[in-house]
């Protein structure tokens, strides 16, 4: 393995913190060469800015974030070849001896290597200098400097690619937020005991490039800091559908625990009949602040809003949500209901959920129901509220408004109406 690869691995424990990785590289090369100051510079227009320096602290004449005219620096002269990369005594070089910075710092020995990014651009320089001359520095030391500069360039190139990806993703999300590429469909929830539709889950659909699943769009939005905005938009657009539905039909919307903990609940749900709203908690990871989560939801629950735990059975986190959030509804994940009529393990776990629901008064909804056999088995186990393609695919609001009034004698007839 090349030395630069070994160095890159050695700073990998800094995660995505490029600044910390650069600081480690600067400290290592400065100590290896016995120099007083090391820094990474960045060229910005006609300025040279010190991105990272070592050692840190007020006694260092070079401070991170400071800079000055590029033309007055050693850095530009190294890049364009006016001075060599290694200078053992800056006062003996006619070019550097004439520069005010040589005497102001002062600079004795100086070593500098251009930082060239993957695309060929010169980002800046990777530099060391001592306050006194050092005749012992030689080409072997510069070879080591070049290795360190290469690692710095690879780190910065990776950072810039990530920043470019972030900007592109942010632009994609903002485009979705600003036009009609995000729409809401409504999937019926059918109650076999009531023999009719009791509610709809609002589902986001995106008609934008790249073609991604709704979950992935929301994930991307959260990655670029627009997740809450996209969630809020989806909820507002979903609840607009209430005006087209019967007063006894609810709409179920999805919201992440982080969004709830941000304090956004009241503003988002102001002006809506909360007795017709079910809030589904959409989080597959652990939640550390259940007490705060419950406290924030309580005022809305007192006004009639119900809380559902989504994707129960899909992972351990959903069980923690059930035990800590005291939900009104539990939605069984399709991984549990799929092929339940032929799978003994799925039947056993669903039966356990049904017993738990019966003892706690929680309502169960089975998601992802696709066949008559699955529907019949769920009914036998005491799960009478169904959602899935067997009932209907997600519908535009106009079709949903028509579908809600279907009053068949059996669920099979309901399906034929779809």
C-alpha cells in the first residue's frame, strides 16, 4: 500500500471532519521536519487564506482564517515557479529576501507544495517554515511533503465532491418544493366490521428526476436540511383533502420524531379538525426523548388527534415506540402481513399483536394486504382494518372521495369497485 494511502487511513477516524484530518497532517509533518509552523492555504480570487494551521493558538504568527493578497505570498510564487519548493534560507534567496513577509514572521527555512485537486485545479499550498534557516532539509524531506500534500488534496477533493452533491441535492429538493412534482395520493383503510372505508393514509409521490422512492426523497431532504420543510408541505397538502371527504373519515399523515421535537406541531396543525387526523410516527431508529415527544403531542391529542405507530413488526424500534408513546393505533408492517395465510410465524406474531391490542384498547391496521387469503387470515386473527392493494391502490383525492362511499356486502365487492 502506498504511503499516501496509509496516511489517509490514519486520519480516517476523524470521520467526515476534513479540518481535523488536515490538522493531524500538519502536526505530523511539522514535527517530522522540525519546523515551527505548518499550514494549508486556499486561493480565493486574489487572496491567500490560511485554512488550517499548526500549532494552534495566539502565539502562532499564522492564524486560521487570516490571509492577505496572493501576490504578496510565497504560495503563489511556489505554484508559478518563481521560487523553489524548498528554501533552506529565505534571506539568501533574492526573491524571498525582498518580500516583507520574510522578515515580518520571520521565515528561515521554507517548504511548500501545491495542493492539486482531482480535477487538476490548484486549491492552494501545503507549507511548513521555521523561524531560522535549516541547511539539513533536502529532497527526501520534500518527497515526504509531497506525500502529505497529496493526502491533503485527496481529503479536500472528497470534501468538495460532497459539497457539490449537497448543492445538487438541495436544488433537487427545492425544485420539488416549488412546483407540482410533489403530489398526494390517498390509500383507503377499510374496516371489515364496519363494512366500509374509515380513513385514508396520505402518501407522497414525486414526479422528478432522479426517479426515487418517496422514502428516499424524504431522506435526501433531511440530508440537506430541508426534511422538515418537505414533511410540513406533505402534511398541509394531505389535509387539504379533508374538505372532500366525509366528516367521519380521517386522514393519516406521517411525521418524524425529530420534526415533532422541533416544536413544529402546533403551527402545522392549526386550523384543522384534529378529530379527523391520525399522526403516524415514522421512525425506524431509536428515539431517546419519548417523554418530550409525548409532552409535545399531548395538547393535540386532547383536541382529538390520534397517534399511530407505523411499520410495527419491521424492527425493534417500533416495539419501543408502542411501549413509550401509548398510541391509539398500531399499523402492522407489510413484512408481517405479506403471505400471513401461509406463514405460521407471521400468524403467531400477528396474533400476539391482536391480543396486546385487545388488552390495551389499541386499534390495529394491517398494511400491505394484497390477497383474499391474507385478508381472511387477518380477520380470523382479529385484525379487521386493512390497507393495501387488495382494497385499493393509492387514489387521487377525487377518486378517494368516490371510493369512501362504497358500501359493499363484502370486501371482495369493494375491491371490484377499484
